[in-house]
C-alpha cells in the first residue's frame, strides 16, 4: 500500500469517527486526496509539533521533518523537552499549514511516537531527510518516528496544493 493510500484511508476513518462540528469545519470538498496529502507534506520543511509535559501542560515547538512511507521522521536531541515528553507519553500532534484566507491549507496529524537512536535509523530516512533539507542534521542524536493515527486536511479553495 502506498503512503498516499494509507494516509487517504486514515483520513477517511478519522472523519468517520469525527463529530459533526469537525466534519463541518473540514467539508469533504476541501479535504486533500491521498496524493495531494503526500505532495503537500513533501513540499513543506517544518511543522509545529505538540507533546504533553509531565504536569499535563502542552509543549509545542517547530520541527523539521521528512515523510518516508506514511511515517514522519523528526530529528531530535536526546534529553530535550520533546524527547522527555515522548518517553512518558508517546503521542504527538503535528500541524503543517501555510497561506491565509481562502488560500490557506493545512494538514493536522495525531501520531504515536517512538524515539529511535540515530545509529538505529532505518535505511533511507537519513538520505530522504538530506534530499529534502539539503543536509543531514549532524546535531540529531535521535529521531522521532511518528506513525499517524488521525489525519485531517484542508485544501486551498483552488485545490492547488
């Protein structure tokens, strides 16, 4: 199954479980199809990533990422707030958005997260990141493998994502 198919199916299931308010906020005609989801995520460099602190407060920070298959990979530093949060609660939300007014688009993902040591990074992740960002992050001592469990998207009115 391709990443586009996996993300599209997950988005369909996410909207099927969503309440009426969410379904109205993301009308079917404004949702990105599978290939558009992949193109949109591939074309952007950064996402806002939210995790939960030990005391329950949210922690949000900008992060670079790369989509490999249907998993998002984020470079991280061992001992960082994000890494500590994910060790306690292996879940995150990730938002990629751009534009304003009718020209805005967004993808919102919820995901289970696993911390992976740089030495244990699966083949192809480092090279995919370097191809997208221009170089590998030499500072990353570990990576976050974010496997989406929920996908919501909102396309530009022109659908040109």
